């Protein structure tokens, strides 16, 4: 297992309550959780509690491919941070840093060995960019 960590971040023009709600509620997750316009998330299950599990089905819109992104929460501090382990046991930490009515999200994850570090960073950053666009448009 690659122990290298990758960090992506973004600043959202919204208050923490809205950012947290849009990040953690399945009906919102289904709207922003994709890295490109030709993908979508047709199903999201999220049991947001320590030991709770999540499953987000990510799929190509043309039906050619899909997979479940899933994991188990290890620590939730409401409106502050989320930690979880992906199904392959890689750790992900997300910090929500409030600065007035702006929230900075800093997401750090352990790299996998299949794709390049740059490709992984680009994919996770693209999802964060979609999240920002979705929150700020709604």
C-alpha cells in the first residue's frame, strides 16, 4: 500500500451549515459527486456517525461503467471534520475550516498504486470543484 498522502482544497462562498449539509446529505451528494460531466452518482447512502458506512455509486452516464465508492467513518466532529477509511483501507481526512461566511475544505487521502499521484489529485480536485459550483449555485 502506498503511504503517500495527497491533499486537495477549495474555498466555498457559503456558511458552514450549508456546506456541511450539502456535503453529507445523500440527495445533495448525488448532485455533485462526480469528476466530469459524463459521470454521475445515481445512488448515495450515508450513515454519518462513528462506525457508520457510506456507499456512493459512481457511474458513466452512458452506462458503460460504474463502481461503488464506499467506506466506514472513524471520526465525525460535526461542522468541523470527517475521517473515514475507504473499502481498501486507505484513510481520508476532511477538515472544514470556517472563516466568517466562507468555508475552506482541506481533504487529505492516502494514494493508491494504480493511478499516478497527479491523476488522483486531479480527480479528487475535480470533485471538490463540482461541490463548490453546486453549493454556490444553490
